[in-house]
C-alpha cells in the first residue's frame, strides 16, 4: 500500500479501531473509468480468474476485506468492503452479476465479450489458455467512502 492510500485509510478511521484486512489496488483495465463507476454506485461487483490467485500465491478475498480503490495515478479515490465472494465458472455467471459489474451497456453479452478478451490476454502472459468454464472469483462489494478531493 502506498503512502497516499495509507494516509487516506488512517484519516478515514481516525481514532476508531481499523479493520485488520485492507489492500489498495486499481482495476486492471480502465482504472479511472471503473473507479468512477464504483463512486457513482453503478459498479458493485468485480471478478478475477481463480488461477491468477494460485499463480501469484495470493489469498482469496473474504467478506472481512476492505479495499482502497486507486485511480490510474495510484491515488486513493474510495474505500469498498467485500460483501460476498463466490467461485463461479465463467459460463455460469448470471446476467444479474454482469449488470452489477456496471461496465459498458451493462448487458451480459458486453460483459462476456470484454472479460473473455481480458482473460485471454492475462492468462497468455502466464502461458495458460482461456476456456469458457474458467473459474472466476466473483466479488460483490459495498461503497464505504469516497475520498474528498483537496482543493487548492
């Protein structure tokens, strides 16, 4: 976690007891656009490939997790809390979940096409092939706070 994210986290909680699990990250593709969708309350879900957690030896998200969303300049813009985590094959993701991801026209077809492109590229970097039943880590989250922009 960078210094700006740590400062935002500490300022948000002030003297209150902070949750023990927090990470800071930007959405992989279109970080600014997707962060804005979170701030606007349109994006309430996200997903990633389970195999990437295994490759990178990262723990799966849990409902105890908080995240500081960063923009493309690695500046904190919001805090979210994970509310639900499920493991779902890509070809079993529902239209409702695709809509909750909030991207494009919010249709299932848009979600499927864009995620297939994204995962093909991401998996290829590690020497893996994409398949329709790629296991996804599907997360639903709630918006906890939006960072106020400092005015000069």
